[in-house]
C-alpha cells in the first residue's frame, strides 16, 4: 500500500533518495554545472517545514518532497522526487497534495517552487495542480522556471 510519512532529511531513506535525485540531475543537467546542496535539516523540522517520504510497493521508499517556510504565509516546495519505477502512477501528485495540506495547516497563504525547464513532467504536474508561472523569487542557479499557488 502506498503511503506518505513524515521524516527528517537525515533519515537514511531520505538521504538515499536525495542523493539519487542529485546524481541524476548532475548527470543530465545542461552544461554539466548542476549545483548540489543537501537540505538543512532545520529548514524541514517541525515549526519550519515538513519533509515527507513516500513508501511505494513493498514498503520501499520511492519518493520524497518537502516544504520549508520562507515567511509567515509563504512556503516553498523543495526536492519533490519519485524514483523512475514509480513515475506515472500519481505518486508525485500524492506527495504534492500532502505537502499542500501541511502548508495550509501551518497557515500558509501560498506555495512557491522553482524548477528547470528540462523537467517537463514536473512542470506539467505543477500546472495541472494549479501552480502558475511567476517571476523569479530567488537566485537558484539550477532553476529556469518559478511557480506559485494560492492556498
């Protein structure tokens, strides 16, 4: 049974998923200059944010994602990733919906995120989920697109 669970970014499953995600991005990033930054655990700790793991088939960690507070009413989606074997099954949407609910529960009025134009499936998920394109809100060197969603 597929389920999400709260976790620390330092959890071994979370770390393995993030390392896998960063390795894939680094290997496929245009120009080869992807900047890997493992998340600060404090940014995803209770009161500051949330990090979720998705357990897929056979209770194996198959995906992850988090939100972190940027201001009292604005949270940012970070590190949404589903392993290739789990893609196309709605698992990314499940993680995103759970993150949105955690943001609402924390009093957020909006979610923002950044991504790269080569991640077409991610952009499709975000737009289908009600995110709209916005001007850059940060200086992430890995990003070429920025989105927001009012909650």
